């Protein structure tokens, strides 16, 4: 299986990465708000050195559907209990090599697209 972005795109989903888009010095705040405002589902990957909590909070404030993916090493705050989440197997640090987690994410996206998840 390829990486998550490739798999999502292969299944007809448009994927935008905030992390990739802000590497060239672009206005991060503007990119974050544009991407989140325009998305149907925000997939937040919580990992080391990640600024994802800001993005996650913004998506929550916009009542977006969110899937939180974590490596299992972070303490999940109680306000995140209402968010669908997947923990990478065996505290895997590299999602691209974790076919089981990628399959779970693809299954979640499929269910969301078929209105089985609110």
C-alpha cells in the first residue's frame, strides 16, 4: 500500500496538506483557515513536534468532521474524547509504513462519505 495521501487521492478524495503548504514560508494562518474552511473532513495526525492542536481547535470551532490519528504516546485531553480517533498500531511513528492504520483511515473516510458518521 502506498502512503495515506496517495491512497486517499486514489479513492477520489482531494487532499491538501497544511504542513506541506506552509514549508515555503507562505502565510500559515491564511492557509490553515482556507483549507479547514473548505474541507469536508480534517484528518489531524498528532505527532512529535506537531502544531496540530491549533489546527484541530480551529476545525472544531468550524464544526468540521475530524479524524484524529495519534502515535499512542500523547495524552489525549478530555475535550478530544468527542472526536473520532485512531491510534497507530504498536506506537508506530511512520504512518506511511502502517498499512493497518491507513486501512482504518480509508474505512473511516468511506463511512463518512456515505453519511454513516456524523
